[in-house]
C-alpha cells in the first residue's frame, strides 16, 4: 500500500496540482492585501472616510464598532468584510481569466501551424528509390 501511495503521489499531475494550490494560496494572500490595503482605502475615502472592515448591522442592540458588538456577544452581519471578499474574488477571477486567455491564445497559435510531415520509413525510402530507378530506365 505504501508503494502504491508513493506512485500516486509522485505522478506528474499530482505534483503539478500541489504546486498550483500552493501558488494559488500565496496569490490569494497577495490579492487580499491588494484589496484591503490598496484598493479599499481610496474607495472608503471617496465615500466619506468609510472603513469597510467596520461596516456591519447589529441584529440586537446598538453598537459603535464590530469589536464592541462582538465583545457584547451580539449577532452581527459584517457586510463590509463581505464587500472586501467579493472584490478579492473578482480580482482573482479576472487574473485567472487573463491566464486562461493567454494559454488559449498560445494553443491556437500551435494549432494553426501545420504539423511537420513524418519522416518516411525505411520501407517508403526503398520504394521511392525503386520508383526513381524505374522512371530513369523508362525515360531512356
């Protein structure tokens, strides 16, 4: 069973998938930082100094901040964090779209190039030589 697992784990596609997941997780962190630290502050500033991380609706009581509502144990809907998460998703989806588009463009270029004809086999070469000899004899 250990041998089978080793064969499974060392297959090319499993290793490729693992690398993709690790890079994807790191890319997700970069995008989250981009949204939270670069994109949302100017948007919040344009909207009148709104902190999207502190946008919420308290379902019981009136609380000034998310931290105060959580400390009081009040059920809250954190729609500001949801907006940040949606922007994360849109940016990641757009980046993946661009990558897939580039891959498809490369595939189309490869498909447009006709494949090189295969080299003639030994038998075909021999038959062509015989044909050439017969043509040369017939021409005389």
